[in-house]
C-alpha cells in the first residue's frame, strides 16, 4: 500500500511539474492591444481569450505550442518555452466589419459581423491619412452612413460648435462614450440653424483626432443598455494605446473664394467687395483668392510601463483656421464660418497592478478661442451711432470654450471569473462670450466697444460599477452583465457686465422704471435707441441660473448563443432622475446565421430622454435681423411665469420606440451590412414658433419657448458595402456607404393653442431638414509600394426649408468629389496633397429677397457652403 501511495504521489508530481503557466499581451501592428484574441494550446481544446487590455494567462503542458488567432488577422504560433510571451498580429486584409467592438455588446468576443445590431468601426489612421478632413465631425460626415454634421453661420454659439446627429435625430439623442465611458455634453443649446434646433449635444470636435485609435458607431436604439440619451445610438471613441512610436502630421489648407452663382453688383464678399476683417465689419478690403487658411499640428507618443502591457499615451494638437466669408446680403456682410484657435491635450494610461487587476485613466483638455461675425447694423438704424461707427458696423461674437474631462478606474477579474470595472468620470464644458466691434447704442458715444457678455457651463460627474462574466458551458456560450451608474449634473448661466444687457436713459442711468425713464432717440429714424451689446446681448442676472440634478441607473443585459447559428440578447435598465421621476426601458436583439457567410439580425427597444437642464432653465433676450429689419425676441425659460401665461406646459420626457432588421454578409474580399430601422418618438423637445409679445410691456416684439411640441416617425435604411483586394504589390478597395431616411411629423402637440403659432411650417421644416432624405458615399482607394490615392464621391439629397417670407428654399441634390494622393518619401515621412470638393460645388443659390436663416445666399445644408478646399499634409512616424 505504501508503494502504491508513493507511486501515485510521484506520478502526480510528474504531472504537476509538466504544467507551466504562460502570460502575456497580444497587440496589433500599431502597438494597440487586442481584446478577444483566441489563445489555444495546439492540438488540444485548452484555450482562453485575451481580456479587454489584450492580456492573457493560460496553463499548458511542457513543450506545448500556443496558437494566437483573431478574425481579420494572420494566426501566429509560438513555442511555450518562456513564462511571458508577447505577440503582435498583422492584418490579413480583412475588412473593418470583422473587428471586435466595445460598444453595442458587453461580450468581449463580439465582432461587427456577428453582432445583433448595426455597428460601424472607423479606423482613424485610415480616414485621417486618406482625406483632408481635419475635425472629427467632418471625418464622420463622409464615412458614416447616417451621421450628419455641418458648420453653422449666424447662429451665435452654434457658429463655434457643430451640432451633429444620427439617423436624423437630435444631437442630444446620441450618447457619446470615450473608451466606453460616458462623455459630458456641451453647455450650449442650439437656437438657430437647420440642425439641432433647441437641442444640446456633445462636442466631438473637442476631442483631438490625433488621439483616436478608432470610432465605433452603434446605429440602433440603446437606451436600455447605456442610458436615456441613446435613443438614436451610441458613438464610442477609443483612444490610442500604442507605445514606443511618435506619430503625427502637419497640415495646411485653404478654401477657394470663387463662390458659384450670379450675384447682384456690390454683394458683400464677391469680387472687389471682400469684407475688410481689420475694419469695423462694414468696409471692404483687398480681393482674396483663398480664405479660411487652416494649419493643424498633431503629435502622439506612447511609452510602455512595465512588461505586462502597461502604457501611457499622450497627444497634443494645435488647430488654427481663419474666417471663411461668402456672399451675403447687405444686412449680413459677415456671412460665413468663424475663425478658431484650438489647443488640445489628451492622455491615456493603463497600469497592471497584478495578474488580474489594472488601474486605468484618461483625460483631455480643449481650449478654443473663436470669432464669428453677427448680423450687420447699417446706417439709418436706431442701433447705429454714426459718430462711433460711420456707415454702420458688423459686431463679432467671440468665445472662449473650455472642455475638460478626466476618468479613472480599476478593472479586475475575480477568482470565479467575474470581470469588475469601477470608474469615475468628471467633465465640464464652459462658454464665455466677449462681444467685440459692437456698442450699447443707448450709451451713445460713451459706450464701450467690447463687452463681457457672460456665458454658461455644464458639469457632469458619473460613477460606474460594471460586472460581467462569460459562461462557455451554458449552451454555446452566455455573457451576463449588470451594473449601476450614478450621475450628477450642474448647469450654470452667469451674467455679463451690466452694459452688455442693460438699456440706459438720457442721463446714462440704467432704466429700471420705463414710466419715468426713457432711452435716447435716434435723430434719423426717430426710434428709441436699443440697449445691450449689439450682435449678442449679455446674460443678465434675470437669466442667471445654477441648477443641479442627479440620476441613478441600474441595468442588466445578457447574450446567449443558443446554438452556433442563433444568438439572443436582452437588456433592461431602470433610471431615476431627481427632477423627472423614473422609467424602465428594455431591448431585445437577435442574430441568426443563415450560412457561415450570411447573418440576419434585428432588434426592438424602448427609449427615454429627460429634458436637459439647459432646455428646462435657459432664457435669453436677443435681436433677430432679416431683410425686414430687427425684431426683439425673448426666449423665455420653461419655468418662467411668462411661459406659463402663454399656455406652454412644463417639459416632460421624450419617449421612443426603436426597431431594426438587417443582414450582414462576408464573402472573402467582400463584406456588407444592410439595416432598416424604425424610430417613433413622442413629445420631442424643440423650439416653438414666435408668439406675439408686443403688448405685454416686456420690451420685446415676440417670445419663444422650449416645448414638447411634436411626435415624429422615422423610417430608414443604412447600407455599408466594402471590397478589398490585393494584386501583387497593389491594393485596391472600394466602400459604399449610404443612408435613406424619411421623417414624418405625425402630431403637433399644440393643445388649445394655434398650431401655426405654436409649431408652424417654418419650424417643422427645420426639424425635418435634420433628417435629409439620403446620403451616399463611394470611396475608392489604391496603393502600390510608396504611392497611394483616394477618390471619393458623396451625394447629398434635396433639402427644403421655409424662409422668413414663408416661401420654400429648395436645395437640389448635389455630388461632392474629393481627391487625395500620397507618397511615402522615406520610412518616416509621407506627403499627401488633395482637395475636398474638388470641383467647387455649392448649394443652389437662393433668390435676392434676403430671407434665408443665416442671411447668406445659402443655408447650413448638409454639404456646407465653403466651396473647394485644397490641402497638403506631411505625416511622420518615428
């Protein structure tokens, strides 16, 4: 018996000593870590998958061989003769549709093709080197099928931040994540323009493109998974994590000033009538062949920390662009885009503190100094003091925008396989306005010519607790996830200097009693001199707010691979707002593999979005100028007695129903996704039309409100077709992205109020224009050794708006052509030249009545109004 025991002990010891533990990190060719890579012991069923940070740990027999395999990459075999094995996988020419994604699923093994919902994965390295687009919004506008964003003009704060949308929804109905963590929104609420009217959104341009590894766009309702403002979908920005490499570029570009169209003699910003930007905004200077000169400098560098995949990656970016000025009417001499100086810094950090635990953090800071022209004050008007500004003036709205954020967290894996992620994110966006080249006419010659007009800020703090586990033994695999989120928000409007918002009497005292005090009278028009800083009146103490709220969310979701072909997923989320009560939203999604190459997928979900703090509490007195003159308008806060007296109800939540049905296919060099969708939203929050307020003694002509004004229904189709082929030393690829979208206003919630006054045809047209009928883009790329070239065609559909006269402004379909050519000068340097809108295509010129929204000959439609842009870029890698 003793001999048998000794034999068994020695046998077991031999077996134990024949086992060894291997750890390491798997990365791609850029140095970024790869999650979900299969690591198997060759010839056995023993295997694991890499974690989100690319790390793995596996126990194998002595003399074993490890096989590292990942969809879209060449497999690698390594002899298990070391305790630490790090592997770099190279791509095999697979499409982006095969990449593992973070958004849309909490299953680390899920790829775009086998996902139950439509997801775009956009490599920033590819799009930034193959186009001349500089800002994130511009890049996405031309590569994502249902993403829309464009520059505004004459829209106050929206001239400095581009509102963006998915599937025609509002900017605040798309959730933005950074590395899977919620990004704060902008404090700006969009008041004018054609897209995002009455909405707040996330400022994507505050994130430096040089810091981004890839962008994942979930084009599906996801409120049950990620939160109440994900009705349209989710955009997840994944930051760079490469190490030991300096990447960057220097870009210069400019716009062709030759605007297409026949213009009346003397039209501002045509030949011999270029606005003199060094004057008072009402005089003309030299002709220009180019304007909007832009310089961008970006650099990214990472360092490795330790030997277990730790890293610190840093990005800095500087961007400077001059004004773009295009033909406008006499009352809008400064029609065009704002100038901007932007400074960005971003950091991404990960530090393994044990085999199963790592600490991570990322942060960003964006500083922008912007300058845009307001509407012109011409001679003869009561707001022009000839002794100060002979002939009139065009005020400038300038702003300092600060956008800061920081996230820190800990990820760990428990002994029983649960992945735990605890994090906290803080972000703040602040606008501070200074109005220059202006005056307060009621102060006459004593008026300052520059005013601190105050501003607004939004701070958001989010704490997350996330838990997930994959069960390979349940059917063909199940992933279970649950967690909690606690978020606080603080919205502030702070007042400007007194003269920026006040009207003064003839003794230069602030008018507090109109019965006994009167402003000066203009000797030409005989009208009272208006007060406040012209172009943008400052926020007054009456407008000032400091409001807070909190939100608690609990969620659970699961994915179950019932068979190798059939997957079913579900999610449920409970949310409670301190100011709007609670809601429960759910989602079901499924994917069915018809063959190894074809999948069917679909989903149905409910959604919810609480009114933003800005929509609930924002108020401002402003001047609206068109061809008929100036109109004083009060945007009254929703909680104001004035708002209640007009019969406007307290804001309530928007509710949504989403459905999608689609298919994916992958045939070697060709991949495709086609997805139809249906989105029904009840009680959308928008800006109303103007109500007559001239008889109320408020000092304004009209008033306007935020309201749950409309119900909408949207039907659409997204298409992504991609083909890539290698011919010897040459690579050729073609990608077609397209979106067909039809939005319908099914109900105007006017109650007892007149429907046209409450939400009339003009405001309805603005809402519908945010969902253009279609957009299609064909991108062709060719490369051979050191040479590459790209040709892109983007077709924008018709857009119809209603102008101030009540007439339709029709913008017919247009196709834009982009061309880029690159040459690898050395291993470290690459030169690229090209043009966006090569053939200088413009939207249809509108008539001579001057009734467009922005006071130019075009509105802010999809394709923009800048014309051809030419650029050169020197990229470097060391």
